[in-house]
């Protein structure tokens, strides 16, 4: 079983050997998107540091955090369905 693996030397292997380019691009794209959303959640106070306006009964800062969580959830659902579609082939 170990004879089938290619010797990659010292380094970090992100994708299995033989992974298609489209799968690599999709994976890297989702990683960058989700990382940007998480960074925006950590630094939201830079651009959402307001109480007014009140949206859906929440101050703007709280609404912005909830909005980012919803966007992140939708991105993860999209990633799940795109990976699920490729596995069925």
C-alpha cells in the first residue's frame, strides 16, 4: 500500500496526488472566501461599530455578525453540495 504513494519529500501536501485542477481551484476559492468571512467577523468593529440603524430589532453591529454567520453557512452548504455532486460521478 505504501508503494503506491509518491514520495513528496519534506513539505505540506494539501491535495491528494491526481486531484483535478477544477477541484483544487474550488477548494482554494472556498478556503479564501470562508477565511475572509471569519476575518470580517473578528474585525467587524472596524466598519460596524454603530447602534443605529436598528435592523430586525438588533443593533447594526449585532445584525452584521448574524449576517456574516448566515453567509458563512450558505457558503458551507454550497461547498457541501458541490463536493457531493462530484462524488456521485
